[in-house]
C-alpha cells in the first residue's frame, strides 16, 4: 500500500483481531504518518483452521 499523503510505502506496525475484523495500524516510513485499516473476515472464504478459531472466539 502507498501513503495517501506522500505516496511512500506503508508498513504494518500493529495488528489485532476484533470480533469479525482485523485492525491493522500502518505507518509510512517517509512522513511517519499512521493510518488504521480494518479488514472484514469472511468465514466462508477463509481456511478451515482459521474458521474454527474464530468461531471459538465468538462463542466466548
């Protein structure tokens, strides 16, 4: 991904799973800007092992 401010490369600095989403914080190495990014997990398209882990988390 590219930084929307300076078009530099973004790197993931933090990643957390929140319910059915993954929250990643990306940081630009050139202008030092930070951006949150949310990715929605589709349980029917992911690996069966990951699907079982996510279903267990939902049960808690």
